[in-house]
C-alpha cells in the first residue's frame, strides 16, 4: 500500500462535507450501529472539530487548531487521556513535563526556544499523568488545564478514558482505531498528522492506521474527515510544540 497516499480532506471540502453528513440521519445511524450505540457525549448534539492529545495544553498547535475550527464553524473539542503512563523516552510526553517556550528565530530562521522542567522526572517516570505533581505542588493535569483555560478557553476538554477503555482495552489496537475513525465519518473532523518521517510512526501508519482507514471507507463509502493538525510541509517544525513566552509567567519554578 502506498505510504505516501493522502488521508486528508481540505478545510474547504471538510466545511461543506461535515454539514452534509451531519444532516444525513441514515449515515449517522450506520455509524451508531457500527459503534454499538457508543457515541461519546460531546458528539451527540453537534459535529465537532477534534484534537486528541495526552493532555490538552495551549501550545502553538492547539492555538492553530482553534483557528481552523473557527474556519469550519465547529466548536473545538480536545480529547485527552490523562490515565496514560508517562515515560521519558516519548518526546510528546516529555514536552508536557518539560515545555518548550518560543523565543524567536535565528538568522537561519530556525526556532530559538527554552525548555523548562516542571516535574521531578524520577518521581514521574511510570506514573499516570493524573498522578504527577509539578515542582510547586500543583497537579500536572491541573496546570495544563489552567493555562488552557486562560489562553484558549474556547476548547472544551473531554477525557475519553471510559470510551477508550470500553473500545480499546476489550479489543485490539487496530479494532480501536477503526472505532475511533468512525467518529469522523459524520460526527466530527479530526485534526491529526499521520506521517512516516517520525521514528516509529511508519510502522503504526502501515500496520494499524492504513487498514483501519480502509475499513471505514469500505464500510461507509466515504473517508473519515481528517485535516492536518500541523501544515504537512512543517510537520517536523518544533515551532508547533512551543508555547508563547508569556506562558512562562504561569510556571512557578
């Protein structure tokens, strides 16, 4: 299967398509049946723009997501899994305990940034995110939610652990992704990057995501609606993982 094929819908097409599909009661009923009636509550009343991360936090990616959700005229929803385990060898997870703050660009237009460690790594290793405490005594999840509410209050945060547990812990990871992608047939637009340029992601895309995507297309006759969370040509740009420097005033170390 061609790894370079596109999974994405343009924002212009997604704006039209999500409204058409949301009004298609027959299509939504087929999705509901596919999910055994388990539609997460935020998707039951209106279509949503969705970003899924371990903890929702106001880096530049989240702020970009909010702007694109506004273009779609969809309320932004952040799905998170704070019951996940923190490990130091995962870069995305490390950025939640050692956030990177944007300071500008150098003469080569490379990002200048500063990292700030906000937890005791030895104590945090192997714990669930909702068990970790910052160096100043605030729960890590509460810290990220506090700054998210301060800087991007438009984003509703929804912990999908119960839905995740029901549909993942009782099934294989590939079956879970089929169910997850089914949510974006008619109930929302997913913002995510699927790439083979990050170590470890090529196998996931080939072995898990491709087959899940193909089954959804075969089952419903349409593709899940997915828009890149970061511009494809900038997917490895560290800018998107940075916070504006004014967020540093919320870090109490």
